[in-house]
């Protein structure tokens, strides 16, 4: 991207001034090198988002931003319903509430090394993964409705986890305002056999060692000890969320025209928040959030069962669960007054700072854990939200490394079998039902996650707490 087009606000903040129909500026957080490496489409899409009705303050893009559907992946935008603001299915994404949850184990790296191969096989056997993967849970209509309304709280009621888990999940594990009646029969059908499954793409379950602590005082609150093991799960709402996105994008394209909304790009299909379509989408999207939270809760239970066979005295305690494809109703300070906003985060993570009322008491003093997944075979990071992030990006941070090339390009450059063997030589065991899927997710197909995280840290979006390295990776 041509950085000369930007006004430099700081070492890690770059602004495209409002031009033409842009209602607000577009701001990208990145260092100069990351910005220059981004595709021109990132700036174009961030500028297009800035043209939507009711947008507040700015259209933002995170350091891991890359081209997406309508919104850039890594895009953040907040809308005021009372100012004609809109909700956009493209601003949430197809994998609604895709996110990361991390559990601390108290198990040492040495203990894992002694059983690593058997543990990898047991997790692969217990965790259904891959395209079209199905689990042992088959939901009937009433059960589906209860799950869509109840989220992780429903899963706990079914015996998948403990009530204490809910305190460490966004929205306490249950997204309010879900409307299961807004979820189509086809979306329900796609999800009927997919609860408790990873799916495909960049989804994974990883056993990771804590390799480096950056902020010891926060790490102690999080329960992170260098040399010990955490388990991270990355997945979302599976077929149900994808179907909801597909259906409402078509419907919103018509709705935008009927409400006189000019779309610079049809992929930015949206509807006024107060419209019938907008309200129906919010009800369906919130149901998909609950689906994702329930799915990760079930996967947590399955992981605990496997670990219990190897480490009977240890317990996998939930550090946090946070999503990065959502639209949330939040209150933020804008121009000196508090406003209720609909914050779209597409490939961006909520990052509340210390003292935020939505955080559990145990985290109030330090802030929200921000879980940043790396690419397969590379480090991941645990950060913490900042109060400074309120003004910078509505308390939002990056969500991962961000792709540097398409999946098709990756399969032309790498072979899955070779990657599995190479990573095994580095001490990282990969288990996947698809060698093509492994090639698509090659580490080289992504940006360098450490640079992305450092840029987020330097910008003040979130602070680095710990770096973790993979030992076992179950890939979808």
C-alpha cells in the first residue's frame, strides 16, 4: 500500500482523510512496514466502511488487516442507531463469533513431552475436525432453540463444564437478545450434527507451552507460569453462522436500496439498525454467537476428559473466551458524552481495560485477556486490554497474524505432508484429517504474528503479557 496517501498520526497510526462520501476518517494501526505490505484493498475497504450511515468517530483497521468481504478482515466500526446507523452482515463476517478460548493447566512442559504423541492422538480422536465434521451430539428442534438462546450456559446445564466457566466468557457465556426464530431451517439443519466440532480452515486446538512472560504482575493474575502448559481452542459457529451470513447478506442488499442507502460496494450490504431486517439479523447473529460459545464450551469439556486420562490431578481452568467476529451493543465515550453504539468487529478482538464493568471481579484490576492466535507452527500471544483503547478503537485489538496470501496460493507453494514432517522435527505434532488443509494454513501464508502483536502493543490497543509456543496442534 502507498503510505504517502496517509496522514501519519504516530509510529503506529495512519489516517486516510475523509474524501467524497466518507463521513469519517479511516485509521489503520500498523507500523510503516506492515502498512506498506498491506494490499491496497485494505485502505479502499476501510474507506468504503467510512461512507456508511451513522458511523461514529472513524473506520478502523487493525495491524493484521487484509482484504475481506465488504469490511476488511481486521476492521472495526461503530454505529449509532439513533443517528441512522446500520448493521452489516459483512461487518461481522460469515463465521459469526469465531473466537479463541484459553485454559491454564498447571502441567509442566516436561510432563507433556513424556506423553506428547499419545496425547496428540487422543485429542485428535476426541475432537472432530475438518470440513463437514460431525460430533456425537445431535440436536432436535427444541434442543437447538434452547442452545441458540442459552449459549455456553446451556452447554453447562447439559453437563459440559462448570458454572464457574461462565464468569470467564464474554457476555458470561450467554448473549442477550438472541432470537432463535430468526434462524432459518437451513441454518439449523447445517448445525444439527456439528456441535462440539472444530470445523476446517484456520480452526485448531493447540497444546501450548508458555515460552515468555512480558508482564509478570498481570501474568500472575491470569495464572500464567513460564514453562507450564495452556490449551487454546479457535473455532466459531460452524455451518449455522455461515448460513446466517449468506442469507442476510442477500436480504440486506435489497434492504439497503429500499432505505435509500448508497453502497460503494455491494458486499457492504447493510440495513438500518431500527429496521425490521436489521432487528431480525441482530436476533439471528446473537443466536449464532450463542452457538459458538456453546460449541467452544463442549470442546472444552472434551479436552478436559482427554487431559484427565493423562493428568488426573490437574484441572483445565478457563482463562478467558473472546470472539472476533461480532456486533455488540456497547456504551462508549464519544465527543465527551456516553453513547450506545453497535460495534462491529470483523477479525478484531474486544479488549476492555481495567475496571470495565463487563469484566469478572477477578480481572477487574488488570483488564481483559486478549487472545491472539498465531499461524500453525508459530507462537501465539496473550495480551491484556487497556483503558487507552477506548478512544483509539472502541476497545478493539488485532485477532491473529492475518493472511499474507490466499489458500490457493499456499497450496501451490507448500505440501501438507512436508509441513507435518518439518514441524515434527521442530517438536510440534500436527494432527489433521486433511493434508491439503495443512498446506492452506502453512505458517508462511500468514504475516509474522510477533510483528502484528508488537504493533498492537506499541499503539496502545493491548499490552503483551505472554508468548506461547505450540507443542500439539489439532487442525481442522
